[in-house]
C-alpha cells in the first residue's frame, strides 16, 4: 500500500525554527507550503528542498500582520488543490521598546501575528483535518510562558495564550485524530535576537549550555506532536528550569521575572 503523502503549512518559514521545520519535514517526504514575508528566501528554500528531497514545495509570500492574510493563505492552498494536514504556526515578532513607548500599531501587529493569525489558521485548517481523520498542529509558544511573568512587553502574555490555547485544542481534537502541541523553546540560535537587537548582549551574558539550535528544537517538537504530547519543552536545561519555576511565590517570581527578562539581556 503506498505511503500517504502529507502536506505541511509552515509560517515564518524563511529562517530559524520555521526553516528547520521545513527541512526536517521535507526530509521525511512531506510536501510543503512555505509562508513568510521574504519571497526571495522562500523561493531559495523551496528550490533547495524540492531538488534535495523530491517533494512539492509551494510558497505563499504573506505578512501575517495583515488581518486578511490567514484566509488569503488558505484560499491559495485551496486553489492549488492542497489539503493542509500539518500546521506549524511559527511566525513571530516582538518589539524592543517598552509597552508605554511602543506605538499601538506595533503592539496590534504583535497580537495579530502571534495570537489572531495563529488562532485563525488553526480554525481554517481543522475542519479538513477532522474530515480526513488526521492532523498535526505545532504552535510556537516559549519557555517564557512557563516562567514567572516579567517586564517583557506583551511577549509573555502572548505566549501564555498560545500555550493554553494549544492544550485546549488538543483536548477537543484528539478524538478526531488531531494532535496539537505547544512547543516552548528557550534561547535558540535564530534571527529573533537580531531583529530585537539583543544578540550580542544575549550571547555574551548567557552560557552556551542554555542555547539550542533550531534543528534540536524541531526534532523534539515534531516527536512530541506525533506522540500526542500537548506541551513540549525542548532541552534538558529548559525542562529543569520549567519544572523548578512552578510553583514560585509571587514575590520571588516577580524578582526572577525582572532579573531573567530575555528582552533586557
């Protein structure tokens, strides 16, 4: 009996964890729909993976800060006759100024990209997954969602929403053959710190054992969603950190949140 070929839609696929997911899933023989703002990078990655693994790679350049983007992306997959079996909600962003100093348009864009678009893409893809009796959804949360809140703009609250939403969806959808996992990485070598302007400070202040590669994160996250694990904290150091952080008395947690705030490293 021929092997069923699944298709994965990956947001934020042009670099970092998103690109690592694309490479990992292509190596397993999955077809891909790659979504990001930078079309040139998507084309290069799609060409690379198609040539290397013989999989079908479609690209959909889109800015998820645009309210219309999630539906436009799914309309494009539908027009191509593609069923989305695997959804990786990886796209992210964060400001590098305080809440009070940030223009509200910037804050609204963060909410749109990392809450509204994540939720809408899941909502748009789940009905087809239920019909086919198979689905895998990986939502990128963060170790920050499992730690005491810190002065980190909206980031911790946003990632806490993703964590809770993923667990709720997994409970609802598991009977239909759909697994949902909140992937909660800690410090990962990617472009995130470049965008925030904190790479030099972060790498100089944090020991190397705290850092993971995107490939390590992806391997653990993909294994977790296939095993039906609703929350995945990749890396032993991160697992120990998350376990030690709960429960923490409020006053101690507030101090740690200020002290370990990744946005001030």
